[in-house]
C-alpha cells in the first residue's frame, strides 16, 4: 500500500547520526585550521621583526668574524669572495628563492595543483557536489598553506570526481564513506593539534612569549638583544683593525702562553 510509511533501515538511522558527528568534526577541524593559520601568521610577523632588528646584525657580525679569520688565515679566493653584503630584504628573498627550489616545495605545489584540478567547484555536477567540492577546496588551500602534504594526498586518493556525487549510493555504501571521512577528520585534527603544539614550543614562539612579557614590564627585549650584538660587532671591528695593523707591521700574533707559564713557575 502506497499510504504505508516507509520503515527506516538501521543503517539509515546510523547514517544520520554519523553525518551529524562528521559535521561537528568538520566544524572543529575548521576552527583548528584557523587557529593554526593565526599562530603561523603571528610567528611569521614576529620572525620578520626579529630579522629586521637582530638577524641582520648577526649577519654583519658573522661577516666581521669571517674577515678576522681570513686576515689571520688567508685562503685562496673562492667563487663567493667579494660577494656584496646581504641586507635584510636580500637575505629574506634569498631564503625564499632557495625554498622555492626545494624539491619538497615543488612536490607540494604539484600535489596541490592535482588536487585542485580534481575537486574544483567549477566541475560540479549538482548542487550537493558543488558544496562538497567547495568545502574540500577550502581544506586543500589550508593544507597547502601549512605544507600538509599528507592531507593533500589523502584528499587526492579519497575523492574521485569522475564518480557521481554519491546520491545514488546505497545506505551501506554512504555509511562506509561517512565513517572513512570521520576517521580522516579525526586524524587531521590530531595532526593540526600536533602542529600547533610544535609551533608553540618552537624557539621563535618562546622568544615571542618572552618579548611580550618583557614589554609588559616596559622593556624592549629585541632592542636589548640588538644592542648586545652591536656591541659584539664593535669589538669585532676593533679586533680587525688591531690585527690589520699587526700584520702590516709583520708582528706575530699575541700569545699569552709564556706569561701564564712564567706566573706558574714564580716562587
């Protein structure tokens, strides 16, 4: 009889429950991704400030130390001899250029492009498929920004746009797919939590925390650090000048060993 209500199957009720669970996990995953992106942005901003205030000074200090070493232990010129001094912007751009040539970075870009080609919303066959692809595209973008190749690979393996949107699958097949998505989402949350923990414990994050605490006490920790490095640069410059004068006069380097020996043998 057509008027009889359709009796739901057990897997239908389970599917409804699991879809609700998946929706909650995806909401949690989105929040964790936003938290990770925010933390990365904060640390990147602070790292840029550190490089501008302190990092470039360490480069200068290293240059003076190299000059002193070269002065006392001359070696044949290399291909890099006479290279121009790297300022902060050149230093950063050089690092970015090296990173762009990193095989791992190139592989990540290729993987992201492959995922994007397969899941792009423009290739959707239905409204349901478009929503699914839009969500996956957002996840892929976030995964690329945090260099999560594992998630991109799972997305590439786990979503095949050549198939239908899934509306014609049996309840058992739909339930299996949702369970797999739940497992993937749970693993993604664990991975992001681990990434957040690692960033929080990183040296740059700890320095940022100390800098923030010092600022509450009216101190500029990076400025103090920069002042110490500037002092070391001044000392290195003076050492270089003294060594240069000594070498021009062909005087041997100062050796404190005889004085120390004399002190030990005095009665």
